[in-house]
């Protein structure tokens, strides 16, 4: 487990290299639900998602020898982009293992940051392929969601939420591997113990609920072709799982149609281009399944905006 002090240290380490993203009021949502709603716009972050925070914190914490060996990671897209970008900042070679069906916009961005991509078509064995590449080349692994330094970086988004909205009552966070959820929950609950944390995960392929039921990370089937590709790692991390249990994080699922509707709502009303994973927390709030205290303050993590233009256009037109 890590602590608020680690998140504060991460904030100091990455300050000036990532954006302090805005926490925008969303009156159009608040009026509908009888609460005050705020959007933490990580879709406007460096590389287009919250992942820049954790990747940079980790890579800046490595010594010169670890960087010189080269960096390797595994990701369907957002973490891949973030690690490639952060590696470029420190002139470290970077290799990314990606599924062959990763979104084209994310593949192009990873290459644009100068990283080498190793494609692997079987999502269930991505981490096996990652280990092969790491061991064969002697690279330094940056885990996408189960490293305390990465989680501390992600937690800086939660730190900023409480700094900007000290009275926050509820924070809704999308969950895939659990890195963002673990980091944000740690920061928010340390500063605002009475706040609720809700994790939004895919109804068609949840990972957190099975892990909680088993008491440990377990491999889970994930849906193919989902809008929320960033929420489909093959398992939830052990550290995020411990944090979820410690802070009694609540779980809610969201459907594909609810995510698409939230993407349209955020585009039409907030003028935000948001990918499926980034819209999942908004979808959770709009689903009507969350118990909300009237006039409470709700913060939603809009976690990323890296969506293929063609796919986004189809969602808007549907």
C-alpha cells in the first residue's frame, strides 16, 4: 500500500511537465440529477489521458542505468502513448507491446513519440509476450496499473480534485486495471475521508468484481470491439485491489450503449471529445443507478480523449 505522501511527492516530481487539468462545472448534468457535477478533464492531459501522470512519475524515478537499458510496457493504447512520450522526454529507448486490434489513433501516437511497437494479437497473453520481450532485451518494465509509483502519479488527479473542490462528496472513476482508481481513491480518502468513491466498469466484461469475489487478481474475459478499449486489461492489479478493499470502493457497471450515450452528451453539452473509457464514469452517473444525496458535490473522472475520428463520428451519428 502507498500513502498520500507518495502522491504529494509525485505531484512535485511531475509538476510543470503535465497539465493541471481543469475541473469544469457541468450544470447540464447537475440540474438533471439534483446535484452539483464537476468534470475532471483528463482528456485534455498530455498524450490525451491521465496515463501521462503515472508514466512520467515512474520514468523520472528511474536511475540513469535503468533508463539506458530502455523502457518496455504493455498497453492497448493510452498507457502506451504515455510511456512513449515520457521516454522521449528523457531520451530513453522505448518498446511497447500492443494488441493488434488497438485503435489506429493510439498506434499512430505511439509511433509518433518514437517508440517501437511489438504487436501481439492474443489479448489474454499480452503480459506473457511482454515478459518475453523484457527478458530477451533486458528492458525496464513500466507496469500500466500495478506499480505504486505509477499509481502515485495517477493519484495526483485525485489530489487536484480535492484541492479544487474541498467539499467533494462523491468521485466516480472508470476502472480497467485499477491504476487510476487506486491512485485517486488513496488521495481523495486521505484528504476527504467522508467522500464516496465509485468504480465504473464494463457490464460486458467486468474485472474488479470477479477479483473481489476471488480475493485476488484473476484472469477475466473482456469484450472485443468495445468503445472502452482502455478498460479491458486481462486482469485487475493486486495493489489497486487492496486499495479498493481498504477504502470500501463501490462498484457499478455500465453498458456499451450507456457509454456511447455519455460520449454524445459530453460532446454536445460540454464540447469534449472523449473516448469510451473516458465517458464511462459519466455513463455511470447518467445511468440512474447511483444513490445520490440531493445537492451533493460529484466529481467525474473524464479519463481520456484518444478516440479514432471515424469511430467517434459513428458514435455521434448513432
